[in-house]
C-alpha cells in the first residue's frame, strides 16, 4: 500500500500536466483558428485596390516656356509622376537600403522585421519600433490613418499582402516613390529633387540621393531646408546601410559623405517669369476651376527663356540704376540685437527670418556702423564689410545727426549689392520705389517672347505690362505721322516748328504746348521733326487731319480710340495704352502693316500628354492688313531716322546695326518714360514710372531711363540675327533724297504745313487734306476681348 500511493500521485500529476498541455494546445489552436478566421474575414474586407492599379495622383498646374523651362507651378502638392523605369537605380537603392532592404524578398510583410520589432518593443517600453515595409507604407498612405493601434497595424499588414498579390514589386515601389510626402510641399522623389536641389532625379549624385532617401522618417523637421544637420545625419545612415547591403563601396560612401551639398533656396530660381505664370494660371482656372490645380495640366507659353532672362535682367538693372540716383530713404526696419551677440552668431541670422531675400538686393542686418565701415550679416549667415564707394550714397544716414527713421545703426535691416564695376565690392542700396514693364513680341506671329510685369512679383503682383494704362507720350507720334501720310504730308514736307497761341478757354485751361527742349527751329521736314520729336510739329499735323480722323486711324494699329483724347492733346500722346498694347501696335509697323494679336499660350496638355488646346499656326495674309504697305514702309523709314540721327541714335551706335526702328517717349514732368522699337524680327517696349503717378525727376527721360533697358535686351536677343533691309514697295519712289507716294512724285502732296496759323484753337477744325492715293481699308474697330492665346486678357482657351 505504501508503494502504490506515490505512483498514484505521479500518475495524477502526469494526467494533470497532460490536461494542461492539451488545454494549452486547444487554446492555441482556437486562437490560431480564430486568428485565421478573423484574418480571413479582415482580408476579405480590405478595400478595393483601384486607387493603386489606376493611380491618378493630384498633380499641380505647371507653366513652361516654349523651350521647356518651368516658370510656374500652382497646386497644394508639388508632384511629378515618374515611371519606375525612369527612376535611377541609385535612387531606388538608397530608398530600399534605409526603408526596406528585403523588399524584393518578402510578401508584403517582413517576418524577420516583425519579430525584431516585437522583441525591441518588449525590451524598450518607452520607445516603440515599427516594422513597416514599403508595401505597408503604401497601404497606410493610400488607405489607412497614421494612428498607432494594433488593429490599424493588422489591417496594414493584411492590406500589404493583398497589394503584393495584385501588384508587382516595381509597381509598388513606383507608387511609393511618387506618392510619399517628403517635406517642403514635395510629394514624391522627383518633386523633392527639384525642391531641394533644383535638378531632376536623373541628375542627382549619390550624396543627394542618400539625403532624399532619408526624408520619409521625418520630412517636416528633418529636411535640409528646415534642419540641414538632421538631414545630414540621416543621409549618413542611408550611406552606411547602402554599404552594408553591398550597394556601394566604402570609397563611394566616403566620397558621398565628403561631398558639399548646395540646397536650393528661393534665390536659386533659374528663370523669373512670375507675371506670365500668373496670367496663364488665370486663363486655365477660368476654364477648369479648382480642378486646374490637381489634374496635372501642362501649359506651354510662347516665351523664350533666353529672351525672358535678358528682359528680366535688363529691366531690373535699369530700375536699380535709376534708384542709385535717388536720395537714401533709410533702412527697411530696425531689429533689437541683444548686447554681446556678434555678427557670426546664429541668433543674429534668425532676426532676418521674416525678411525676403533677393537675387540682386541682398537683405542684411547691421552689427557695426560708422562713416568708415558697415559690418552686416546676410540671411545666409555670411558676414560682409562695406567701405569706401559702397557707403557714398548713405553717408548722411551714418552721421550722428541723422534722423532716427533714416539712421543706419546696429540692428538696421538694409539692402546690399555687389558692385561689378568695383570688382564685386559690397555697397548699401535700397529697394526701388519705381516700377517698370517690359514686353517683347515676334511681330510676324504675335508670340510674346518676353514679359516682365514689375520689379518683384512677390512684393507687387500688379502686372504693369498688361494692366497699367499710362500715357504713351511721344511713342504715340509715329502712328499720327502714319495718318498724316494719308493726308498728303510726305517726309520732305516742310512743317513750321513754332509756338502756337491758344486763346480763350483753351489758354486758361493751362495747356501751353512746348517742345521738350523749349527750342523752336522754324521750318523743318517731317523726317527731321520726328527724329527730334518736335511737339509743335505733331500738333500742327493733328490739326491738319482733325483730331477725330487722326484718332480713328490709330485704331488700325490696335489702339482703342475711346482711350484717346478728341482734341489736339492727342498729338502729345495724352491718351492711354498699356505696354503690351503698344508692343502690338509697333508690331503692325514691324510686320508690314498687319494686325496680329499678341499670343501668350501655345499649348495645353493633360497629365497623360493629350493635347487639350493647340494655338493654330499664324499665317499672315491680306485679309489681316490694316495699314497700306507703302504707308508702313515710309513710317518705318522715319523711325529708322530716329535711331540713326535722332533722339534714339544711341541704339544704332551701341548695337552697331542699321536695321533698328524706335521712338522715345516722356510725358509731362517725366511721369512716364518709354522706349518702343523693333528690329524686323522682334518688337520690344519698355516703360518706367511710379504706381501713383508722379515725376521721376527733372533730368529723367525715355532716352535716359527706358532706352538703355531696350538696348541691353536687344544686345542679347539679336545675337546672331542677320541684318534685314526692307525692300521698297512698287508704289513709292525716292525724289530729292526722300520717299514719296509715286503719284505725288511730280506734285500734289503738301509742300508745307502750319505757316499761316497765327492763332490756333485746341479744337480747331481740320484743314482740307490732300486726296488719298488709293481707297483705304475701313478703320479698325475698338479692340474686343479675343482668344486668350492671342491676347492674355481673355480666359477661355477653347
């Protein structure tokens, strides 16, 4: 009996153990079965994958020049859809090394990674470690929230398996690399490459690829713009993983670590055409609404990037040169720099965080100031010294007696520029309060080749090229001379350059016309009068024709007669026009007398490259003629005289070519200054003035402000363009050294004008004109809204 008891105990214990084991096995089986059933049910409830198989991400509206340079992008997300076959292997390797090195091996979930993450999370209670594969990240990005819950993680893993069963590895990787957010409004690695480095993925170095590959972990706070050092640390981790995976050698890793990276800033913008991009955006938005910013539409404008770059630089230089002649108005602002902080302290640089830097006028904060030297820190952290000539314009502001608002002292926020004329030495400058506009148009097609709407789009979005209605001054005279030709006044006609007496109400109104130089030369030919821009001669011509007839004739060139005065002030360009409209008018002269509307948009395509709109080819024919060919030929000969011997003679002298035609323009008190002119292949117009009209200065003229900008631009735009000599039409003849209509070769044209006007009236009736030599086309009607690609004011591109 004593022997059986212990055996019974052992047997009972064995039975108990087996029972527990069986229960545990049964429990495990039940758990597994439940998990399998649950997983099966959850798997079946996973969403449809159409969003992946038919991937159509939000893509912004992009604006390009004719030769492919991007000038604008509009949309909440920066994104470029790039097929995986076009993504460089080096970029793919960098992403796989840091995000999912076994991507090509697993089924969507990396079992080894899951086990490692579980063990790590059990050991480190404070910090969880994920085990998301790239496929899981795709599942989360497209379908799930980012909340850290067990159920979300289970759904993520099941969905990842489903994705891998329906999509190939390359398709999954392509979705990831195009969709992932990488900071700085960039979605996808192509957008990130352009946002951070200003280049495409195909042009990235290994070091740049590694930096981009490190962004998904913390794209907002560890991107190279927000925190370069954090981005750099992450880049080194990527390079280390790539070497461990055998993707790169140790030598390649070290070279990438040593590479100095240049992170793109706003100052690195390659081509400034913001006003044109905004014009194009308005046109497309009017048709597609908010969808325009997500459909990936591509708009190709008629701009040429080389012309646009030359125009932007020339206009800015002209405005900055003008500003250098103005008194210094004082610093932009004043910041408080705590005592003890030096020029190199990071806290000093941070004080400039709210100020916009500029390509030419660099923002800087002063740390030391005296009449002999100014020490300042740029927004980039660079410390500069300004001495000598660089301080000449601001000596009064450095005086101890300067007013507080004008004084330059420690903490002053100023603008500085490097003066190329003095070997790049720094000089204190100021932001211009003058504005300007530039338009260049190909006269044969109307294609806008360059357009600059102001000094800086970010400060002033008003487009002075297309929206600023200003008095054209003497640039309007050629169109009145064109009208005079049809009233029997030929280039050799003598016209009296003498004062006019305006009695009664006219005189009391304050209009007392004078020549700009105050001198009167008596009898002179019409050719001489335009070359010297004689106001009194032009007034007599308008009196001869009658203001109404002269005004209607200008409608043939695209001017709105309703915008022009109906009295003799018409002669001085007292009406209204825009730089774009004036360019189109000069285009009619340049192309031989045809009305061709400005064209801005060449093509619109969708994200797949399908053409939604294509501007029709421009073929000029006689149905578009608005001015007789012989009239244009003689008018142009007068304009050529202006650039040869007249007020614009610097153009031919500096550009060293005879095929230039143009006219300066300066309104009363130098409120507006212009230069409008052309070479037969290209028309360009320059305007400068203030937004709130006021004098630019007693010594400022179109010839001193606007014409140098035109010359600067044309010196670049006409490189390699052969000289073009126009052929004379058959119905003109040269008699006595000047051109005339052939039927008036032996008399009939007016020989003199204005020698019997002792007293004139502002609204005097016209003298009887000589009969025109041939029936003229009907006057052109006032401009109407037209197709947007032919005039940027219209908004329907179909």
